[in-house]
C-alpha cells in the first residue's frame, strides 16, 4: 500500500514539474522582450539556468546516497517553487540571472531525486512505471503551455502568471511532505567518495548519450519552437505555443503507453525505433511548409523522443557498477545538462544562421540513437 501511495505522490511531483516547463516555454518570448536582449545574449541568460542545474547534479547525487531520494525530492520540490517564483518577479536582468541560477539548482536537484524515488517505487511495485511518471511530466508540460497561452490572452503579466503557478503548486508540496518512505540510502556511494562532477562510464556512458540527444530535442522544442514559428516562419505569437502543446500531447500518449510497449518488445528495439521516428519528425519541422506540417513534425518528434529519457534513467538506477545517486547524477549530467545547455548553443546557431538550422542539427543527432540503444540493456 505504501508503494501505491508513493506512486501517486511521485506522479504528482512529476506533473507539477512539467507544468513549470510549459509555463516557462509559453512566456519565453515575453521574458526575452522584457529583457531587451538579442537571441545570443538571451541564450547566455539561459546558460545561467543551465549552470545552476549542472552544479546541482553531483550534490544531489551525494545527498541521495546519504539521505535517500524521497527526502531530497521533498526539499527540492519546495525550493523549486520558491525560486521559480523569484524568476517571475525579478525586476532586472541581474536579479533575473541570480534567480535563474537558484531555480536551475533547485530544479536540477529535483530532476535527479524524483527519478531516484520513482526508480525505488518501480522496484517495490515490481513492474515498469518510469515511463508513466515521465508521461505525467509531459502532461503537465502540455497543461502548463496551454495555460500559458490562456494567460497571454488574459493579459496576465509574467509575475502574475508565475505567482499563480506557485499558489496552485502548494497542495502538491504538502502532499509530498506528508508521504512517508523508507530511507534507502548508500552512505558510502557504493564505490567510495563520489567525484565532483559525475560522468558515466562504459555502457552507462552510452545510455547517458541517449539521454543527451533526447533531452536536447525536447529542450529545442521547449525553448525555441515558439520563436522559430514567429521569427523564421512568420506565424503569430498567439498560436506559436501550440507547437509545444502538440509535442507534449504526443509525449504523454507515448509515455503513458511506453511501459507496456517496453515490457513487450524490450528497451533496445524500442529505443532504436524511437530514434528513427524522432528524425522523421525533425524533417517535418525544419521543412516549414505550412503550420500543419510544422505541428505534425512536433507531434512525431514527441512520439520519437518520449521514452528515451525514461529508459536512460531506469538504466542508471539499475546500474551495478556505481551507487544509485552517482549513476542518476551522471546520466543527468549528460541528459538534463543537454536540456539546459543545449538551448543557449542552439540560440547562437540561430543567431548566426537561423533557428531552422538549429532544429536541423537536432534532427541529425537523433540518427546516433539506434547505434547506442544496446547500452540500455541492464547488465551491460
């Protein structure tokens, strides 16, 4: 019964995190306009967010080994809501940069720890559930993006929007804090003292690269799809967030079905097929033939990327060479690091060439996934 209750709580935390991603994606054009920065310099601001998360990964991994992922998840969830509220109300570029660093740190810690808690729940239930957790994350992202579009139509300021999100997140925080869970810690980290920046080794490195490519593709749509439609294709700001909503819907559909598909066919064949599907979706998006084709491309990309990151995180949690905290942190360093460091790089490519060129790079990278998929088999 405790595992079932914990599954509900972890699901709620994943959903809450997803709503932030949707909220952030829908208001990026407004935040960029308010700062008055170019695409390149705004990319630098995104880099500050990435630096905060990247700094958090090894620290979160160490605390997971000492305190257990449930305790770290609870603390990180509270910190995430507080710090992202600060992002919404920051009145200057300097204060925004500081808030983004703190928010990145909190969210990076939460990303690692909630996957660790989810992996422990998965083990207790003795069946695959990680994909469904990430499905709820994507559902939250789609809901957050749709709510963002509504907030824009209602003429809510970024500050009002972010504060409202924080208030609505409070019930999830209380629910998670009240959920008991046995501490499944590894104080010695399995292999002694963890390195400052955990980098995966062997087959886990290849699984981490899968997470990197998948996270980069998701981040590209999250941070740049709306601006790509506005600046490169000439579509209106009001409909631009729809691309991310469509992408998130596809992610939800595939992730909620992913546990059964993976159980039937296995992680390796599913990952190989996913890589090819994501590449096809990228081609549709880059073509820019019309709005229908662009949104179709986003949908296909969502199907292709959906289960790759959950597969990589499950592989990390099951690794037999290093502790759970170190393994999760190491894959997050590549995967979630790409989610945050990737958009600034894509922004620079967009400034020099075009955002269409940025998405072309993302599409080509998916072709490496079929060659790396064998690393997802536990025991490699």
